[in-house]
């Protein structure tokens, strides 16, 4: 199986380079949608095969996770580059995928790749919330930044400046959560986004 996978990766790489070498002609002669589909298939196949290879290695679990997450976000970034080349693009994804700096565990998220390419034309609005009891997220501790916002802001949705929230968060503990359904606002997030969309309560 390992030899077959290696052969398939080599074939995929050859096909991608062949396609890349013919791109000027293909853009003139091929249907644009068909060409985009072919390029997407090549990117996806190469990324999934690389991910498979990482998962099959005998390294420790944390290292496998970091390498796999890095490949996944690089694949996301490649697709975002294609979309952005067509014009302004609005993207919805998890905060950790779109932030511009390294995550913890450390890998480069899709947002870091996009920001590296387009600079300040890339703008990130993270999402945070106060309470969503029906989704297993209780009201935040009052001394956390979510607790302050939940208590002080009126019901509704609020678009807030990340630098202003950094100042407000200084010296406050990070909110505790009962599980992975919600990752709280922390210094890393605020350092790598432009704004935060705060939803006070989700029914």
C-alpha cells in the first residue's frame, strides 16, 4: 500500500506540473469552469495524499497533528488565493483558520498564508459570544472579557476593535469553557485579527 501511495503521489505531481506548463494554452482553449475544476482536483488530490502520508508516519501524535493541520490550512489558503484572484471575497470559517498568526499547537493557518500574500488587503473579523445555553455554552465568568462584554453591552450583535479589546482584556483571566465547542478570546486571537463580532446571546 505504501508503494502504491508513493506512486500515486508521483503521478499526481507529474500531472500538476504538466497542467501548469500548459496553462497559457489551456486558458485560451479550454472552458474556464472545466479548467478551474481540473486545477482544483489537482490541488485537492496532492493535499490529501500529503495528509495521508503524514498520518501514516510513526511520529508522535502531536507532531502528526501539527503537520496535518498545516497541510489542511495550506490547502484552504490555496483555494482562497484562487477566489481572491477573481475579486473581493467574503469567507466564513473558524477563527483559528482565518487569523493571521500561528495557532497553538503551532502551525500556519490559512489566514497567515493569505495575509502573507495580499498584506493589508486581508481583513479578519473573528466571532465571539457571551452565552448559548442551548448549545452547552453557559454565561461567561464575570471577570473574563466575554463576561464584561456580556454584562455591559445591550442585547444584539456588536462589531468591536481588536486593539481596543486587547486593552480591555489586559490582566483578565481567559474564559473557561466546558469543551471544544467554543474557543475563548485570548491574547493570541486578538493579536491576529482586526475586529471581533460579539454575539451577546444565542438562543
